[in-house]
C-alpha cells in the first residue's frame, strides 16, 4: 500500500484556521500592539507605561496612541510624562523586517511631572532588566558623594571616646624605642670591632721599650714608627665610625621629630572625632543642597545611560534581553548592517508641551525631536531635541554615532513654580516660589560635567514645628527667614569614577557666620579637651623614647671622644719619645 | 493532573492510530519541534501547517509536542548557550545572520533570539534520530502489547469519546 505525502482534505480546516487567525488579528491587533508597546516601554523606562488606546491603521500607515502615561522610575506617585495623543506616520514595509520606522510623530498635550495615584515603579529584581541595572548603577554613583551633615540639633559638641590603638604616635614611639636599643647594641659591637684597646696597649708597650732603648737600637725605632702608623689608622677608623654613628643619630633624631608629627596627626584625628558643626561655607552649601543637586544629576545620568544602553554606538552585533515569556528569555541579538534601516527610527517628532499644567492657564510650547534611533551608526546623525519659548530654552543632543558617545542636555526654565526644598538637618522648609531653574549635563565618554542652579527672589520659609528646637536653630531661623533671595549653584566635574561635587548658595555664608559666632568658643574648648586627651595618652609613650635617644647620643659621643683621646695621647707620647732619635 | 491524563490520552490514541509507524514517528518528530522551541514563533506556524498538510499522524504530533514541552523548558539553558555561541561567538556565521536580520520576513521568526535559535538547531539535529527511534518504538509496541491494550475496556471508552471524532478528521490516510 502506498502512503500519500499530502493530506489534501486538511487544506480546508487549515484555511479556516488561517481565516480565524486573521479575524483574531483584526479584532485584537490594537490590543496586542498596545500591550506590547506598554511592555516594551516599561522595560525601557524602568517604570509603568500605560496606554489608554492604540489604533493601528496599516492601510494608511498610521498609529494613534491616546492617553499615554509614563510613570517616573524615581518617584512613587509621580508621572514622568503624560500625553493626550500621539499620531505616528509609520513606514509599513520595514515592519516586514521587524523594524519600526516612524517618519513623523505628532505628540499633543505633553505634560511633565504630573501626580499619579499608584506607585508606577516596577517591582522585582532590578538586575533582571537594563533599566534596573542602570538605576542601580546611577544610585551607586550618587552614593559616592559624601555629603556632610549639618550638626546643630542641640548645639552641644560631643567628645567621642579616644581609642589609644587609633593613635599613630604610640606605635611610632614603640618602634623608635626598639630602633634606639638596636642602634645602641650595634654601635657597641662596632666599637669593639675597631680593636682600639689592643692598638693602644701595643703602643704603650712600644713606648716603654723605647724609654730603655739606645739610639742605635734600630728595631725599637722601627717598632715605634709602626705603632704610630697603627695609631693613625685606628684614628681614621674611629673617624669613619663616628660618621656612621652621626648618621644613625640623625635618623634617630628624625624619628623623634617624626613623633611630634605623629602627635600632630593624632590631634587632627581626635579633632575629627568631634561632632563639630560645619563652619565652612562650602561645607554648609553641600550639607544643605547636595542631596537635591545629586538627585537631579543622578536622574540625568540615569536617562543618559538608558539612552546609551538602547542606542549603542557601532555596528557590531549586540545582545539585549529577550522577550519576557514562560520560556527562558535568552538574548535577542541585533545585526545592524551599513546602509540598512535601523531597528527603530523616529525621524521627526513635533511635540506640544504644556508647562505648569495645574496653573489656571497652562502655557503650551512646541518642541522638536529628530533622529531618535536604536542604531545611531546607521542613521549617521545625532539625536536632537530642541524646545524654545519666551520663558524656556531646552535642548539635548545624543551623539552615539562614533565610538565615544557624547551626550549633552540643558534646560533653563523661567517663571515656573519651583519645588519646595526640605533642608537636611534644619527644621525648616524653603519654598522658592516662582523662579528660574537650570540644568546642564554633559557626558563625554566617561567624563562628566554637570551644573544645576536655581534662582528665586520670592523665597518663603516655613518652620517645621515638629523639628528639634534649640538656641542655634532659633537664631538660624531668625537669620534665614529674613532672606528672600535664593541662589544655588551645584556642579559636578571629573569622571564617573571620580566625580567632584561643589555646591554654593547665598545661604552658606549667612549660616556659617551665625554658627561661628554661636559655636566658636565651644569648638575651641572642645579642641583643647581633645588635645589634652591626646597628650595624656601619647606623652607617656613618647617621653621615655625621647630621653633614651638623648642619653644614647650623650653616651656614644662621650665614648668616642674618650677613645679618640686615648689614641691621640698614645700617638703624642710615642712621637715625643722619638723626637731625640 | 488533567495535563497528565491528556498526555496519556494522546499517547494511547497516537500509538493505536491507523497510521503507519513512519507516519506516527514523523508526527512525533515534527511535534517535538513545537515542544522544544518557543511556541509563539513564525517557524512554528510553518511546522504546524506541515503537520496539518503532510500525511503524518496528527495525534503523534500532539504527543511529540506534549512530550517535548517539559524537555524544552529543562533544556532552555543549553539552548541559550548554543544560541549564544552561534549568534555571538561564531564569526564565520555573522555575515549569514546579518543578511538574514536585514531580510524581509526572516526577522519575524525570532531567529536572532539565543533560545529560539539554539532550540531550533537542537530540534533540527534531533529530528532524524527521533524519527527513527520513534518508528522503531512504535513498531515494537504494536508487535508486542498493542493488541492487548486495544482490547481493554478503558481504551474502548477513550475511543468512543467525542474528542476521538475530532481526531478522526486528521487521522493519516
């Protein structure tokens, strides 16, 4: 019996199946695309992306998204942005290559920083996604900045317990004492090896024989001359030896001086243990505004690194996380090719932005975004964003075309309501009211240059009634509440691995001056106390060593002088006795 | 439990279907591709169409799918590794992948996913050995205990069910 290869009667059911598939696609394509867009967006942003409706019109190549909400990955109850409507003019053919090319996008009703009712951040393993990893890296980076705390809650200065093991002068004294002992032994041994005693004894014996010798006793004369020569050599040895001893003594004296330096370091260390309020104006600026400034820089860095992760330079194959599914996700590898289309490209987007949407009459501005792509090397031009209006200037450039990525973003917004600042360690809040804020951020490769500034002339202050109250805080409140201008400038320079943060504000000097007046005497007294404590612990260790080195110097100097005198006397006696001959 | 019963049902139906051992084995081998690779992929639509149109055992394909789904899950780390090696660590293949990636339709198969490619390559390599092993196994089964099972009460109950009627639509000719 022959078996046929094809089962022709199954063609009918298969066609029915295909038709059902087509109908399902027609019915659910919008929903599937909406869910996919939400999933991809959430994965990229690192926070929930929600879309009210999405409609695909493949025949005309249009995609319309309504009610887009992108939650903030940094704040629980805030949105990054909302948009009323996005209309995209899509290239249909690249879809067959699984590439999304949008020729033109119109985004209307964009609003930033709106409130939301639920936490939009994505829970779960932060290392499971690119955005999670980038978020962790940005957070770690932000924690590199050691922001000093402003200590003025009670106005009291604590002297912490001083552990003698943490003082450097004590072990240095012990080490120097050991060195002095070993030097003493070494020098003693060295003197013995010079064999000065036998030389002097031999010269003395020769002298005795010379006293009884006749003028013709040539052997005695020769012995005497040899003895004089030996004495001269012995004196030379003593001189050379004295040079060594002098060098050793100088090292010991330097060690003694080093003990004084170590003691000074111990003073500084002990002073560092004092819980002193910051009296330097720059330190106060850091304490007050660094957390806010660093949070802004951290966000800028997060978005830059997210952009770098999804828009990498170069044309080499690269793997991204695969799609989430019941099976293992694996990695999805992209193989960009020169002169081919990028995986994603948004050629041109016109953005209609609403600023201060809660205001009675929110202002609308226009912006433009061009060249947003997943393969910048293929597109060949940087991604550009620009928005300009009377009170706002914003721009960004993501240049990932070349091997070293260059990202720049900057914005100046005037006349908007600035967020209230809670000043760390101070029981008061600062409401800048309407003012100007600036943010500039440049990341070239690994080199960062960032600046954040706020200016306001209508500052109001609110005292936190639940906060601690003291004479210092009362005085600071009286000082600060009279200030109506605010100028804060924060900057970061350096590399991502070693960034330097500087923060200055016009409040720094006012606070520093007031603190100096209030705390100066107490700080001086506390410093005296810690110096006394260091002296009490260190001096018993240092004093004996200093005395031992002094005694050793006296002893070795005397011993050398004595030996040299013996040699000189023996030589003079011999020479005097030889003179008649 | 229900899955286990269905698997058993599928196994029994397949083994006693009218198809030849070769048809049954081909069904199992094609079904194994559905089970070993991630289901929602374009290549699986082609495999499904092949199972429907080619004169192979449909229950055999269902059996192969059901049997190899858990195997696929278990071997995912291996597939991922194989896919990584092929896609990223075999420079000789990079021009091929680049060409395929920039070709219409092909990227829709997700071939550039490490698990998809690794599992597809594995199932392709595994296809012929499985085909021959399954044919030998079915032949041996039918020659030994097949008839006794066919005469049992529970087998008759199974074949009398409505599901069986649906199956008959796709039974091998």
